[in-house]
C-alpha cells in the first residue's frame, strides 16, 4: 500500500467544520473526515513547527529527541528512529514536497526525492498550495506504479495570511478600517506588532483596525488550501491509485488569533494552538466513517503508519499505533493526560486533563502572561478565566503530576536540568531586547 502524508501547517482544529467551527472553512476535508476516520483529540506535545515535525518523524517526545525549540542550533541525534528512513529501508520510493529542509537538515532524512517548490513571493510560508501540487502531481504520475511514500507540506494558513482576492469576502462583512474599532490596539505594544502591521498594510490593505478581519483572512486561507487537498486526492482517483493508498492528514500546531496578548502566531499552549486535525483514509478499513474521541499525539502517527505498512515499530519510538482504533478493535484511552511544551517565544509546560488545563512558565512571559494559569475546560473552553489564584489546591495537585512526568522523562533520558531551562528561548531572544527597549510588560 502507498502512503500519502499531508501536513497543513498552522491549521487549528477549532477552525474546521469537522471539529465544530461555524464557518464553512473546510468542506472537502470535512467530507474526507466524515467518510473515513477523524481523531477528535490530537493535541501537540510540543510546539511550534520544528519540535512538532521532529516528533512526527521520530515518534518521540520532544524531551527525548531533544529538539524542544524552533530555530535551535542543536542537531537531531543520528540514531533517532525516522519514519521516512524506515520506509525507504523497506523498499518504499520516498518523496517529500516540502521546504522544511531550509529549517533543519534532518528533515531530508530518508528521502530519495526531496522537492522544494520555488518560493513565490517574499516569504516561503506564503508560497501557495498550487506550487506544491505543481511538483507533487507530476511526480505521482511518474511514480504511481512504484510503492511510494509521499509527504506534501502546505503552508497556506501560516502568516502572512494572503488569501486570493476572491476568498477575502467569504467570512467577513464590515469595515476593516473602522476607526472606532480598537481590537488591534495591542499590536503597537507587541514584539511582533511592527512586522504584522507591515504585512497587513502590504498584502491586505493599509490601516486595518478590526482583528476579526484578520481572523477571516486566516479562515479564508483554510478554505483555499482545502481546494489544494481536493486537487491532490482527485489526482489519486484519476490515476486509479486511491484504493491502494493510505492518506493521513494532520497539522503540526494551530494558531492563536488575538487572545492572551498573542496575535496571529503559534505560541501559547492554549487549545486554539495545540488542538489540531488528524484524518485518516485507509481504503477498505475506515470506509464506514469513524470518530475517535480519545487523546492522541503526534508521536503516534509514525507507529501507526509503520503498523499499517507491516513494518516493525522501533522500540525507541514512544508513541503507539492507532490501528486498534481504526479497525474498531479498541476503544480504550491511550493516555490519562497530555503534557505539552514550548521553548521558542515562551518557556512553558502545560498539563491537559479532561477537565483542566494547567500552564506553568519557567521564565517570564514576554507577552505579559502570568507564571501559572489554570482553566476549567468544561466551564471555560476558550480558556479566558484563569482560576489559579482561586483554586490553589488544584494547582498543587496538577503541578505535582506535571513535575512528576517531567522528572520521570528527565531520568529516562539522563537529563539533570529541566530541558527548557537548559535550552533557553530561541526566537524569544529578540523579544527580550524589544521588551527592554520599549519598556513594556
Ligand atoms: Zn508550523
């Protein structure tokens, strides 16, 4: 069976129809999900891009593979298990249509073909899905008779949000430059504010005041990339290989809109940012449509693909195969809770249970957030009301679980210091200077 792995960078599950969003952002993906398997609860154990994709490939927690931050100077251990390498070793023709190679060298491991579509425009992340399909589709036509593993990585929902003109009115009515709207005032005091302002002015229109307009542009990008996935999967139909190809669609992290002092970026361990889609089309197995409510993680994706390909899952992979969920053989939870981390713009850990989210900072938050946050997800699903001060007992209990998990993983990996503190912020360095210069927060 062939394998097609599709990543849509920066796609928050909370902005997709199949996860309950009220806007019709993802009609094709919703249909694929409805007719196949949808995992309702894929949460990121590490954000943003580089830690998350490294976990995807290695099947390991970030604390184990050591890539805890985006933009790190560390290298991934040569011995780490790697999905594409394993598939190549087992006879798959491997191809990535992706630009992660410009981030870190290890993302090219195991690929016979590594195609980086030519960047159109100023930013790699703004290169539209057409550029990826223009490379992926001819490759598929040429190699369709080989057993292949193909990875396609779209970036449309990533900043800067620049949907084609005809998509810009889909989810917005109103005046984006209404002077009485102050929802973007906080940008002036934000380390990313100047950059974001320039992007809005240059690519959308000058003088935007309405944050909801920007949210609508993010949603339009999702609607736009939905067409890219449609074109790629319809090509599989045309080539008569769809029935012999496993399709896995996911995102590496979500996106914050404009809450918690964070603007249109992927930091902050809130659900908007760590809850991402996972859709699996396994011909002959998932055809009846199945929704899996249990918590799963990116570390489970490589073991699942290897299991379906009938390749032994290396001991070093820490995730679990999700095949028992897909075949209906198991309905038992895999994990009692999620531990999540980030060390790029903020240095934080989070513990997410069915009921609570607890976020613990190891260093001052340069967006002005508190050192400890507690949210009751049942009463407050948008995590707007921090109850850490009102519920000290709950904080103690959750912090003990969190610290216990970290200590156990440190011991397992021979670490003597909290890996976030030992690593230090990466992109946060400039933020510290910005905050010092501007005297804000
Ligand atoms: Zn990303």
